[in-house]
């Protein structure tokens, strides 16, 4: 018995050594610190702060090794790419998301974020009109009213000690996505609070499953306590999307009954209205597909926006000269008038947009995306082998030497002169890379610029981003230290 066990151990060690060392010389080097049998799996364990530090460590190794590095989880090889040009090569050649996105499918199904390529292509083409500029311009009134509501809500914090402003940003962003893309008003509905809590929980569950690599197996995971937690969260999350869908569907039929329904066709309709028309009038979407896209849009449309605003306000509060320059630009555009922000104003808020972009560069909300390699991919210095996973490190791309010697500095001015920006189009990848770029990019910028225009015309912000300790729960978040204080601006 002992002999058999020893033989198995020796065979496993030999097989691991052989698998790792019989590779093409064109493959990327391996990140240091791999252990026998488990590789770098031990670096996944620990809390989510430790996990984020591991992601950063591997990203910087990739930058030192010519833009790409190999990591190992047991016998499984995973490439990490931090070079902008190589990342675009991978993203355009391999559109299929990696198997780890399956972890979110009990919640998001085959929505735009997690859907397999065949479904994503069909849905993306059908949904593009819902994010046309004409539709987005129609949301400007809601963006303004929600920003004013946020300004009023923040009044209770004026002159007090630092507070968690993410709470305010998240609620405002969630209400905004419901009012605009979903066309429903849930501002007085208690379901929003349950939804916010469930979102936090589901992100933690997905991250924990990723860290505990033995739970990657669906059968083992199905028997775990974590799976039962997931089922409870998904029930709450689906309850929210079902309520949104039921409310809008009832409104759709009422309008149609009263002769108020919008003209047929797919041009210039809000997101959920377009989904309903395509479902009811043409049968292109079934009820499950509608709910999956609603879940995807509510989540991506509010959580990321709220986090960007949270990081941006901390950074603005950390750099008085940046805040002063924003104030000057706002005064140049609005004077002393507390009027609404128009679409013409948005194009004039050049420095404010630079601040947002630089915030996203320093703190990319989605710091890593994953693709499965459907074929061998030849990069500038290496060749990646088909069938393996490739992580595109957005954090690493945003720290690439192509940005210059001041790459680690928060410097919004870099965005004001195209000559100082990298020539590579994917050096800034905060909204994903290649053909699967975020459908709501323009929506997000319009909403965020409008919100900041109102908030910063009323309040002066103080913060210190160097105190932030970051973690990764699917998306990048501070564990603590992201609080700000505000004073009324005169």
C-alpha cells in the first residue's frame, strides 16, 4: 500500500515536471513561485486583498517579461497578457469568454457579459440601437434630475467627518439605470436595498469560488455551502429583474391598448422597450433571454458607474489643484448658474472627462478579463497555445511603459494632448478590448459627467487615495479608506 502511494506521488511529480518543461521555446516564461503539483494555486488563497496583490504582482511580472507571463494552477496553464498590442491580438482573435464566466451564469445566463459567442453576436446586433446617441440624449433629463437628487441627499454629510460616499453613488446609479434603460421608477421600492446587498454578496461568492479551485468542478460545487448561498442571492437578484420586467411589460400593454405604443421598428428605443418589442412583436427574444439581458444591464449599468464615481471623488479630493481646475472649467461653462447640464455642455467639459479617464486608468473597475484560446495565437515575442486560458490584465495594460515615465502618477493633463497619449488604441482598456467592448460606454460617460458637474458645483471634496486598501470581488473595490468629506462650495 505504501509502495503504491509513493509510486503515485512520484509519478504525479514527474508528470507535473514534464508537463511544465516540455513546452515550446516561444511560450512565455513562467511567473516565479510555482510549487510542485499545485503551481501558483496557493497564491489564490487568502482574503481578497491578498488576491488583488497577487494580480498586481503577476501583472508587473508580465510587463518585465515582454508583456506576457505563464501561471500554473495545478497542471493547468494560464497566460497573463499586459501588453496593449498583444491584448488586442488575443481579444480580436478569441471572442469566447473563458470557462470562469460560467460561475456567473446561474445569475446572468447568456447575457452580453457572459454569453457564448453565437448568442452574443445576435444579441449585440439587436441591442445596439438601444444605445444610439439619439436614445442617450433623451436620458439627459433623468441624468440631471438624479444628480440633483444626489446633491440633496449629500447635504446631511456637509461639514461632518469622512463618510462612505459609495453608498450614495450606488443608490443613485441603480435608480438611474432603472429610470433610463429600464423605464421604471423604483426609487420608493424597498427591493433596491435587498438588491444592493445581494449584488455585494454574489460578487463575493463568485470570487470565493474562483479562489477555491477545487470548487471549479460543478459537481463538487453543487454540494457546497457556497452553492446554497449563491442560490439565495440569485433568488433575490432575479426577483428584482422580474419586478422590473413585469412593471415595464404592463406599461407596454397599457400604452398599446390606449394607442400610445411607440412605432414599430428597432430604431431609437430604450433598452427594455426594445427588448419587449423584439419579444412580443417578432419573437426574437424569449422571456428567459429578456431577463438575462435585464440582469446584465442593471448590474453593469449601475455597479461599475458607482465605483468609478467613488474612486474619482477620492482622487479629486486628494489633489487640490485638480479640483481647482475642474472648478474653473465648471465656472467657464455654467458661470454661477445652477442650471441643468445639456448635451452641448458635456462636450465642453474636456478636463472633467480627462479626470474620469485618468481615474479609470489608475483604478480600472474590471482589472482582468479572460478569454479561451480557440487557436494558437502568435504575439510579438511569444506564441500562446490553443485550448488554454488567457487573462488580459487591464491593470497591467494601464501600467505599460508606453504611457511614459509618469505611468504610476495620477495626471489628468495627459489626456488633453493627443501627442502625450500612447498611439496604441488599446492602451486604455477600461471598457474592455476589441469587439466585445462595453455597449454602455457612452451612457456611462454622459451619466458620470452630469453627476460630477452637479456635485462639484455644490461641494468641495477632501479625500486621500493613498489610504485606500484595495480588494478584488470580481470588480476592483476598496476594502477601506475610500471615505471622503465634503464642504459646501461658495
